[in-house]
C-alpha cells in the first residue's frame, strides 16, 4: 500500500465529506435508470459549495464510474477540482481499478491515492478495498485484513475510522443484501482487539444508514445519483434525492455526522426499471 497522508490541523475536530456512487459515464447525456448521473453529481457539488461546513478533505467511496471508461474517470477528476480539497478514493464493485490507477493517482488535480490518513492528532482513517472483480458482492482479502491490523497496531493511541465500499448491516432487501461484504467474521476478528476503533463508513447501498454493529458506529451515505428504497425484497428505486455526508471526528473519540440532500433540483428515476 501507499504511504500515509498526514493532515496537520490546529483544530481538535477533523471535518470531512463523503461522496459516493456517482456512476459516471463516458457520454455526458447517459443516464442510470432514468437519472443523468453527470447532472446529479454536478448538482451535489454545487450545493456542497453553498454549505458553510468547513471540511478539510473528501472521501469518495467507490462506484465512481459505471462503464469503466477513461472519459468518466477524467470527468470525475475535473469535476471535483471545484471542491479545492484533497479527494481520497476507494474502488466499488463497478469500478475498473487499472483505469483508477491511471487517472486517480495524484498527478491530476486534487486527487490523492493514499489509503491511510493520519487526521490531526487523535484519529486515523483506514480505507479498504472490498472489491471482488466482476461480481457485485464484496470481500476483504487477507492482504487488506493484514494491512488493517498492522496500522491499528502501529497507531494504538489513535481513534480509528474504517472505510470500505460494501455494506455490513442488513438492508432488509434480499436483492441488495446478497451483494454485501461476505467475510464479516474476518473483519470482526481483525477489529475486535482494538478498542479505539470507533466507526465504519461505506457506500454501495444508495441509502442512508446510521446504526451500530458490535458497538461500532456504522454509516452509509446516499448516492449522488439513484437511491435504493430500503426494506424492499424486490429491486425498488426511491424518490429521495441525491446527497452526501458531513462528518466530524472529535478528540474524545466521538463521531458527529449528518446527511445532506440536494434541495434546488429534483432528480427522479424511471420507477418501472427492474434492475441494473
């Protein structure tokens, strides 16, 4: 893995944003289930810039593009420059990692490929790759688990936030829960010796979750495009709007967070669609 990124700040609170699942395409007018993903992503960025939340960096938690195209990754790099903050990323199940390493390596704009962030004096953020190429479900390789444990041992006095793409809690939607992180027990085994792990952050399910798993705060964030309706056994789209998450990491180990959704435009999917 890459070296650590150190965020030096005099503030005892570390603030950042999560954006997730843009599903961008090569063609600007392409849509996903009736929503133009480029336009919805642009609107999310526009409304982020109108907020007064003083964030210091951004985490993009996977499914950045839908079609594995060079143009879509290039477009993502161009669009997030408006945030004027460092953007870190992990792959989702729809991403094509060779292209990510071509365009999201730090040589373009404000993108940073590091997966370990030393955030201020009190926190570390550990970004994991849960992609299993070619399938929608996730799994953490032994390499990823070993790296996670190594970093937790290396910085035992820091509170830790673990970030990945796939979900770990049931959504109570059978069609979606078959695409979860498959080796939950391995993750639990890796984390359990370290009492300063405080939270787990992910994307993938295109819906908001704020819950707990074995004492860890679990957070999932709306996509910047389509939304999946929870508690539906059949594939079902939601009429909730695209969004993002604001997160504060406090010096006492507490995590304060809220989800924001766009207010100034309305994006509605094609509710007749039965999957993608």
